[in-house]
């Protein structure tokens, strides 16, 4: 299904957040305008310091690039972007750690309510790649059990400085059961595709969970009917032996 990004995007500071999904809502933004959406997803970009998380986020939301973002930011920030999936309006609330992982100050509250993660490493930095499994463990420990994750090897434009091959990245993603991309915020390679894939797999998981809930409800209703009619066995169930 095609995905079309809207032009509505903004960045706001602070920590007030509602991770949501599945219900229609209407909110009033700081400028007094209504922001209608069918779903709202809290997304996190995580990974070692200086892998390019903030640059990746600004490329997606503002189509701009600077390599100095990690040095300029001091606290987690939230960027908001609205996209469309089919006829559904999806509001993305994207959290950036802003280098706080450098001081190990990321708290469990940061993970709470997140529907999806972009787990990022730098293809020119072996240590950032080796930390992927530790980040995965944190996601499993602190986040919602159905949170979806995309593994991204960033800075693929720096081929001459590459130390992590694409094959190793794909192999690790397969091992961890994650979607995988190599990308470049600087050259705008696969940035939009990463977010589209993450939204897609979140929506697919929601649909799957809804189907399971409906099936369970039908089974429960069937059990009630069986219990109510158990005193009279239907003729079709009588033994004909």
C-alpha cells in the first residue's frame, strides 16, 4: 500500500507524551489549530551516541541536514509528523535521546508507551554495531511487548570508512528478527523508507492483534451459547451408532 507523507511536522521540547493507537482523536495544537488523526504512534530512535540519530530525525521531518545536531541538543526532544496510510491519518510522535545515552540517563519512562523503535548503528563504528544487542535487550525489558523495531545502519554514504559490512548488518537483523535498512541522513538515502516500514509493521501488528481479539470474542460467545444449550443435545450431535 502506498504511503504519502503530509507536510505537517513540528518539533517540540519536553516530555509530555501520549502513546496511542487504535482510536480516532482530535487535539488542539499550540497554535490553536485542530489536529485530527486516526492513530498516534510514539516512536523512539535509539543507539549509541553520535551514530546520527538527530540528523536522521531532522532529515525526515524537515528535510535538512547538519552533522552538529548531537552537540547542540541537551535533552530529549519530540518531533511530530503526520503521515497517511491508505485513508488513515497517522500522527507520529518521534522521540530523540539527544545524546543522553552518552551519560546513561535514559530512563524507563522514555520507553514507556512506545509503539516502535529505530535502532541505529554507524557503519563506520564497530562499537556502535556491537552495542545493538544490548539496545535490543533494553527494548525487550522496558517497552511494550508488541513494540516493533527496525535496525538501521546509518552513514552508508561513507563507504570508504565502512567497517561493518551490509551482510553483517543483515545477518544480525535476521538473528534478532528485525527489519533492516542501510541509510544515510546526509544523502537522504532510505530515510523515508525506514519510517514507512516502521509504520507499516506497527499497523500490521495492530490489525493482527485486532483479528485475534475478535476471534477470542467469537469463541467466548460460542462457549456461552454451548453452555446455555447444553441441556438439550441437538439431533445432529446424537450418536447414530
